[in-house]
């Protein structure tokens, strides 16, 4: 599951770099990270911590809110949670007026 998350974060980093009008080369220079390592992060070929490290470095250099760059990993498959009728009943909300 982390592999999917790392790839999503890599795409988010590239998207933010594009928004900032920065190439991978320019971004690597600005945040003082080796370009080949940054490309590896963007491609999703690194650890989750390495991805987060790049986000932190971007936040230290650029006027961006890095909380908008973090992606939460979902515990759902295809964004759907299947519940039985019994599970649904347990979560029902009933109000007395």
C-alpha cells in the first residue's frame, strides 16, 4: 500500500513544481537535492520518508502550505466500503424531537 502512496506523492511533487514553474532540474537546485534522487522520488522509487523529506524541503524554500501536499492513504479499495445491513444499523443516527 505504501508503494501506491509514494507514487501519488511523487506525482503531487511534480504537479506542485509545475505550478511553481520549476523544472525537475530547477527544483533540485532550489531545494539542494541531487536531481537523480529527486527524479527517483517523483517516479515513486523511494521510501515514504524520502518523499516526506522532499515535501518539507519544498515548504522551507517556497511560499507554499505543505499540508496541502500531503496525501492520506486510503483504507478503501476503489473508494468503496461495503457494509452489511447489520453494520449500517449500528451506525444509524436517530433523533428524538
